[in-house]
């Protein structure tokens, strides 16, 4: 895991956007896994600015989002469909054929989850998965106790997640859906590269456990320790509880002239996980 600490939220977001932009330059038909929530908004803003300033073309990019609330139609102001349109898709000109999100209104939610994984497979898999981390260590809506081999499924939201997300629903927890469709930890780990961001002192404990603690279903994000190429970027408050911070900064300096993205983005035959494929 490459651990990077930027001096503030804006710098963290810009660094993350630069990594996504570099992927699209190297692989114009890249498949991006995207996250919602307040943390990646800065990355999306910076990515939009890079696209405008540098003429970066997203016309061949395909996207898959991590999750969506059960029972919210795509046009609901708090649906993740609407979030992505407002914060990224419209400004990058990403149309419906390029973008994929789970349907929280599907008649058969189990079938929707299976079909979503099949769409990812047909697209060639996710090249880079953008992630945020919850204060309790969750990624996507994989709450503490989730299977580290889990697949896309209907999940029940933790009371803390409901409380945290109430700010998007007029601070009324009663309006927050209790369940969601979410990619599983196992699904996330299949991405060729993972980029996870953390902002704020309330994420510090979970961030430290993700990077330095044992791999545990109680901190689902800790499963990223098992991924062959994870980039973890935070600002200082989120990194405050890291015990090996000086070493991570040393490694970051030593590797400053090396590519941040894995070589198997363009050369799948170099992916170390291929040796275990059946």
C-alpha cells in the first residue's frame, strides 16, 4: 500500500484527480469505479478542471458506481444517480451509455446485483476504484462485520452510517434509507488499482486501522492490505494516528519518480493475481 499525506483537503483531492487523469491518458477506454459522499467531491471538481484545462477526453471511459440506496428513484435529489450527475457526469459529458449505477428501485434486487457484476465483467473489469472510508472503517456500504469476500448485494446500513448520512436528508435520520445495494469487498478487491481517500480527524482511527491494524471484517477497509496495488491518500488530520508516518513519507519521497499506477493497467499479463486464476 502506497501511503501519501498531502497538506490539506484540496491538495489531497488534486493528487487523486491527477492519478485518475493519468489513467485516462494512458488508457482512454479505462473503466473507473466511482464513489459518492463528501470526500471524493474535491477529486471530482479537480478532475473536471483538469479535463477543461488540458483537453482530457472522457468519451471512451466507462464508469461503475459502488452503491445506491434502496427505494430512491434515480431522480431523487439524494440518490447517487443524481449525485454523480451533479458532481461529475454532466461536467465531463459522460452519458448514460458510459455510466452504470445500481437500481435501488429494481423489482428483483438480487437479480439486479448479479446483473451488475456481470456488466462489470463484460466491461473488462475495473481499472481503478475510487473509495472513501467511513468513520467505522466501512468502504462502499460494506459495514463492520461484512464478509471480506462479499459480492454485490442488498445490505442493511449501520445506525452510525444512517446518522452520518442524515446531513444529506435535512438532518432527519427518519428520511435516510435503511438499506442499500452495494458492491462487496470481494468485488472491490478485483479492481486492478484502488485509490482510497480520507479527510478529517473523525477518520483518523479507522484510517490507522485500515493501514496498520490487522485485516478484520470489523474494519472492512483493512482488506485493502491484501490488494496488490492500493494508493491511500489523506490530509494530516486523517493521518494523525499512523505510527509509521515518517516511514511512509520516506517511501513517498523515494518513489517520487516512479509511476503511481500499476504496470498491469496496460499489461494485464503482469498482474500478479493472474497466477491464481482458474
